[in-house]
C-alpha cells in the first residue's frame, strides 16, 4: 500500500509533507507480518538505528545481516537466469533452455520463481510481451545488487556519498512529540490554529541529524502505528491520533527533513520475536534452509521440508520474519536503492476490491501475469517494480530447500543433482 501525505497550507505555514509507503496489510493470507544503538561502528554512514526497544533492537541487527545474504543470493541467481535467454532483446529462451528438461534445478527454480512472483517470462505467441523480459530482469538484477551492496557497506560502516540518510525507529513516540524543543505546542506557536485540523494532527519532530535544518519542525500526520493489536487511537501527549494497521512504513526525504525515516511498528515486535524463536524450536530456522547451487538438501533441510509440506505452508510462511519486512521497506527507500528508482506497492482489483500484492496471493499472481496492476499511463506490466514481489522472490530463492512457485506452496524439489 502506498499513501501520499499531501502538502497543505495552515495559517500561513506551508508544510511540505513526505511520501509515505507502508507494507504488509495485516491478517492476510500472504503474511501476518534501549537506548539509541547502531548495528556496527558505522562511522559516517547513511543509516542509523535509533530504536529504544531493547527487545527488538538485536533482531533488527540480525535482520540486516540476514538481508545481505538473502539479497546477495538472489542477485547471484539472476546471473543464472539472464543467460538462459538470447541477448538480442527478443526475450526468447535459448533452444536448449526452452523446456524444463534442459535446465538444471537451480536454473529452473529461478526461472519459475521469477515467472510466478515477478513476471511471466515466456509466452511463445506474444513477442511484444517477451521483448519486455530482459528489461524487467535487468531492473531486478540492478535493484538486488544495489540493495545488497548498500546493506553490505552499511554493516561495514562505510559511507556512500550522494545518498540520503536513513533513520530507523521502533515507534513514532521516539521522534514525534506534542511539544517542540522550546516547550511550546503547535497552537502556542500559531494561536489562531486548531489541532487537529481537518483530520491532520500537528506534531513536533526533530529534523534528521544530516538535514539542512536544525532543531524541531512541525509536521502533519493523519495516522500513526498501533502500539498493540486492535488499537484504534493512540496518544502523542494530549493528541489522540488514529492508528495505522501496518507492519512498517518509510517516509522519503522532504525539503524540511533531508533524512529518510523507517518506522517499525511496535505492535508487531512480539510477532517478529515469536516467529524467530518458533522457527528455531520447530526445526525451520530460515538461515538454515538455503541449499547452495548445484547441491542437494542436507538432513536438517529435508526434515524442514517434511514439516513445511505437512503443515501445507504457503508463501505467506516466508512473510512472517522481520527480515522480510526489512527488505520490503528498504526497497522503498532512496538510501538503499538505485538513484531515482524505488520499488512500489502495486495495486490490483482482487475480488473486485483494490488491494496490493502483499495483501493477496491472487493479486500477486495477476500482477506477475500482467493481467492486472498495469501502469495507468502506459498500460504496461509492473511486476518487476513491486516491493512485495521482489521481497518474496529473494526469500523463496533463499529458502530453496523447498520450491515456492507452484500454487505458492512449499513443494518438494525436483531434479536435485545426484550425489557425487
């Protein structure tokens, strides 16, 4: 889901509000998704963890390390996928790779996973569609490489010039306040104003440490994260603000605040922690489910596959982890993506109602097939631009002790290489 907070004028004050993207609508088949700390000694880096929740902060640190591996593997798999096609722009498969029988397991898994999650790669009777295959795959490859590289540099503490800074929080109350640093409220600074005004609540927030401005600025919000599930309103001081039922959201840079903000909603912290601990106890630890290229599953992975298939786990199982939310949200940021290109939340009309792909397997499939979610201006498919499709593609290729593309369910691998 993507929502825009539009600029507005209130008592001669122009507030340029930021574009907000939020991920993972709740309770849907795809997923039920301390002191200021830093993940490493980062030096002059482009992202900072400001989470004051000592329970979830270590999991955020681990999620960044996991994301580097998951995105790096997906990038490597793109280098298996692209050579299956002619390099002449036709988007046609090479003759010896045109059927499943001609492809190795890893080649076929990345081909099929891409086809069912991002873009159907082969329509023999549709040359116009096929010509778009290479552009889509190259976009995905570039996005994966940039995200992997930027996270890697982030973990090393290296600086990347020309990128906005990303400030990460676990609650809006860590950076939004009723009073500013001078001890005044919005209605004190603007006595003729009302707060809220037309459903917009004015709160004070410190500008990012790298912004051109200093101190605090007034911004308008319409919703903030839940503190606990089912909460409909929440206080910032005496302001009672409606809640937003999502897992996380990104605010891109604005003229007032040159930093980006990633907020991980506090109502989801326990879910992420529980998902992590349960997966370890159940023998389904995500970090251990990856089978290297040209290898076959080990005993742990085979036992995990038995459990996943017995439980009839669908691709939503991959969506429960914090790393999934993190990758989705980082793909929306300017700090972690190729310059001028961020992933979107593509919407389609599943069951006749507008929904984004993180909220519907049917929508995910429709966007990948190009039957829905088309660009409103060019009427072209956008699956390769979708944040959820990119995220699940990377997760499915990582947890490849199963395959996830057929019916979007965990299935047994076919064509495993024979033991040497």
